[in-house]
């Protein structure tokens, strides 16, 4: 469950930080964090509404169907209409996941997993600065895969909810 008050406060704090930031890469990381939090917040709200309303709607429809007099047409089954609607929905083509859609999905999933692109960027920048300080002092630099030294604003996503959102998307 998403806490509305704390989420809004986090978004406002990120926006304030964004307005105070000058660097292009840092601004981009903050923009991605803000966008991700807003989209994740919306996704959670929509999912919550669907989860709460769908059983209520189905109960209402079942009560209506049960209270209807038997149809005069012998082969008539109102439930067949629901099956037809379900088949139409299942055959509906999914949106093409181009680069823009993939990027937005990554931003949303990172926000849902509490992965901050800005924090990743700050960590990468600090590691790179420490590395250059060692170079200037003449210390040897050993770069192994575990250090994760990168100043790229496209740091790897560590989101753990990718499959969950994919599953929820297909289900809806």
C-alpha cells in the first residue's frame, strides 16, 4: 500500500532538489525519480481501484442475472456475453514496447522498488571522484567488476518488481 502523504512529500522534496540542481546528468536522474514516483503512485491507485471494484461489479451482475426471470429463448445464456467480452479483451493486441515505453516502464519499476536514479548517480559520481583523487596521488587503480564505477546516468536497474508489473499488465 502506498502512503499518499509521504509519497507526495517525497515528490515535493525531489522537485525542490531539481530546481536547485544545475548539472544536466543530475537533473535527468532527479527527473526520472520524480516521473517514476508519480507514475508508480498512479499505477498503485488504479490497481487498488480495480482490485476493490471488480468483485463488487461481479457480485452486482450475478445478483441481477439470478433475479432475472428465465429467458423465453431456450438457448439464451447471459453469461455467454461475458465470455465473448473476455475473448475480445484477450485478443486485443498489446502496445508495442518501443524504447520510450521500455524506458518509462523501467522508471516506474525502479520507483516501485525504491531505487533512486539520483542516489545511483551520486554514488557513481563519488566513486569516480575518489578514483581520480587516487590517480592524482599516483596510487594504482584496480578496476574490477564489483566496484561498479560508472558515471553514466543510465546506471543498471536493480528493480525487483519487473515481473510483477508485467504480470499485472497482462492481467488487466
